[in-house]
C-alpha cells in the first residue's frame, strides 16, 4: 500500500526535528505565560486556558518580527525539504507579518500536540509489554476511569500486539504531521504577490546594474587592452630600429593603463556597494586623447569635431565619449588597414557621431556584444544607433536628441 511504503521512507519523519524546533522556539515565552496563568483567579481549567491564551499571544507577537519569518522559512526548507523563497531585504508589510505570526502560533501548537499525543501513544505501547514481561498487574492502565488489567503468561500476550499497533500509529502520526507541516508552511510562509513583485523588481534592478557594469568594463578596459596590445606588439618589433618610437609607445601604454585603473576602481566600488576612490567622468571634450592613443597604436585617425561639444548635457557627453571609444576599439580590433574617420557634430537639436573604418579582407566581423551595449546606451537617451557594412567600409552612426521631442 502507498501509505505503508511511505512509512519506510526517511523523509516521512522530517516532521519530528521540525516539531522539536517548534517547541524550542516557544520555550522562551512559556515562563511569562505560566506567570499570567497562575496569577488568574478561578478554577484550574480557567488558569490553564489563561496560560494557553497568553502563550499564543506572546508567540504571535514574536512572529511579527521579520527575523522570525526568515527563521521559519529556513527551518521549513532545511527540515521539511520545502523550497520556499526566503524573504527579501525589504521590510514585510502587515499582511505578511500577520501570516508569519499565525504560522508561528500554529507551528508551536502543533509541535506540542505532536509530542504530547505521540508521547502518550509511545508510553502506552512500551508500558503494556513491559508490565506483561514483569508478570502482569491488575488495573495496570487507567485512563479517565477506564482501567485495563494485564495478566501474566499467555493471557497477556496481547500486549505485544498493542506495542506493534502503537509503533504503526506513531509512524502514521509522524507521516501526517510532516504532510500537515509542509502544507501549512507553503500556505503561511510562501511569499505573497506583493513580495514576489518586490523581489522581481529587485532582481531586475540588480540585472540592470550588472549589465551597466559589464558595459563599463567592456568599453573602458576593453579599449585600453586593445590599444595596449597593439602598441606593445609594435614596440616589440621596433625595439632596436626606433627606440624613440618604442619609448613613446610605452608612455602611451602607461597613461592608458592608469586611466583603465581609474575605471576599474570605479566599477569595483559599485560592485562592493561602496564609494570608489575615483569616479571617472570623461566627456567628448577628451576624445582627442582617444584619437591620439589610436594614432600611437599605428592607426590613421581623422578626427572632425564641430559644434559646441563643451556645452552638451553631461550625460550625453559622457555617453558620447563611450560611443567614440567603442567605435575606435572595434576599428583597432576588427578593422582593416586604412584611415578611420571619426565625426562628432553637436547641433542645436541633436548630437551625431560617426565612426567609419575599412573592413578587413575577410568581410564583416562577428560578435555583437559591444554593439549591444552601445545600443542600450543610445536608446536610454532616446536616440538611434546604426552599425553595419557599407561596401568596403564599416559605419557606426549614433544620433542623440538634445531637446525633448526632437
């Protein structure tokens, strides 16, 4: 039978350690509830009721605390094998706090009931055979006026059957308690719709932050590594023929490496959620440095600037710098030999950036990660970006509006 087979599985008895944890959690509230119950005037039954009510109130107040909710989820996942999503860092609302309080009260009550009923069954199942082994006893078992005598010899052998039945009852009690604990944990501790929405928003924000950091690393560190690699390779070939050019190339590598370290320090500060020592704010006013580094790497760069780029909005100017940087990096890494044309035109209504370079002999390159990051940057500014081959050239064009609605 399925039920009997389930009694042989170790997971059936997960409810025992879970119930033990529930009783331990309620122990700190027991002395206060006991004082309140004893202090009440009236019969013993009323005092017992006062003790139970006070204990439930104190345990419920404990359940309102956010750490108790996290502890309950952790216990259910670890001891019952559930997969409840732990609460997020945000403070829970009152509906979720009340569910947590109800969960702790029910959890504690069922834990005590399980051990109480289970203990009574276990005591009966063990006491009857032991009394029989000791020769039997008159009125050995008495329960609310109901008395059972255990005789010695074969007449009392029925106590062995009682022991076996109580063992099965205990196993079934554990099985039922485990199932009930799991159902209650899933109902009372699972995240609400509001918590799931908040967690989804938090994950989306984290993902967006990671994507932004990935773009920063790709644009800054990737550009520096590309130019440094090309310059180092050129310097290795000319170390004896043109020492002056080698010294100039090494100086450029040193300067670009320092710039990359600033970018890396900034990004690591964001990853650690702490202020970085330096927060680079490079703008289009510094693109002549990018062009100079590319020329030092052996690339013929024709830079054309028009319009008041120094008066551009800070965000547009910073993103424009990254667009030019990525365009030059792609030209150095993937482009063919020939002149690279960079055009930056700041008009009254829009900023236009063009980077045009020859295609390599093998045709258009593969890999779109950098272009994907550029597209996200430009779209965030309500602009448009186009990149692709045109004949024997690769053209990257970005148009960013400078006024709302333009």
